[in-house]
């Protein structure tokens, strides 16, 4: 047991040393491919952990808007064909790893996410597709609510990656994302654009999202009830929806309201 502990400590030290060096020089990388390939070189030397790729969170929350080479980037050794199948199958489906990345400050293995959601039926599609391409597990790192950097492995990672290792890899992923942010031309058409709601329209939606009725929202905002209804109608038009429920759901999806 003592020998195993020493071995883990030594592995953590070696990994930390290389990833600190990576973080120190990542700004010298001139393309997303270089950023991800160099990170992959470090992790694969110390762990059964390869870089899958990175993606910038779409402003509208519509992951279908991701475009390879512009807002999403695969590492050169990512399983061939996986992205094409993923893109074709993902439309309209729940994406658990990306959902966790978009709503969490922590990094989780794919196995841990599966245990959290306990998917059934069609919800298993991401895991089944990963297994088809030899990816038994992965490690997804959300960075600043703007990027997600994903790793994959042929082994289950939950017990393999210690907490110190996770922290080290997560930190390196953060530096990679920061460099990608600098390199990527952030064309609004690439990542989607948010609806431009006024402060009062947002205030109305926030109250309605809590279950407040029009009369209660009017009292809380010191507005007339018809004025509240008018703000909601304008918000619906801007969001491209037809009713109050859809307006609240779309505003939440676009992260316009908490």
C-alpha cells in the first residue's frame, strides 16, 4: 500500500511538472490543433487519457449550431467517424455530458454522469456511440461557462483518476481553453446571437418563471397588468415563441434569466 501511494505521488508530480510547462508555453501555440495536440501528448504519457476535443458554448444554448473547425475542434487522434455520427444522432436529443458541463463548475467522468442521470432507452445514445468507437469513459471539463474540453479513455476513469490528477488535468484544460479563446475568431454568426430583451421584459420573464401570475408580476414591478402582458408579448416575438411557457423556457435555455 505504501509503495502504491508513493507511485501515485510520483505520477502526480511528473504529470504536474509537464502540465505546468504546457500551461507556461501554451500561448506560443498558433492553432487550435497545436493547443489540443500538445495537451494530448502530455496526458497520454502519464494516463490512459486522450484529448477528444473542445467546444465553445453556443450563446443560444443550441448545441446543434456547433461547427467543426469554427466553434468545435477535434484533437487529431480522436476516433475517426465519431464526430460525424455524433452530429447526425444528436439533433433533438438530450446530451448529458454537455448539459453537466454547461450547468456545473466541476469536472466529471462520463461514468459518473451516467450514474447521476441513470439514462434509459434513447437517452443512452451518447454512451453507446462512445463505446462503438472504443471510448469506454471520458472526462469533461467546463471552463468559465464558455468552453468545454473533453478527454476520452479506453478504461473506466472513476477510480483511476485521483482527485489531485483531476485538478491538474482540469487546470491544464482551462489554459487550453483560454488559448483557444484567443485564437478563435468569435464571429457572432458562429456561436449564435442572443435575443435582445429589455430590462423590463427580462424582469417580467424572471417573475413568470417563478410561477407568478400577471397580477402578481404587475404588483411586484409596480406596473399595470396590461403593461406586463405587453412586455411578455414583445419578449415572445423576440424569442420566436408562441406563449408564456415557451417564452420562459427559451429564456432559460438562452441563459437570459437565472
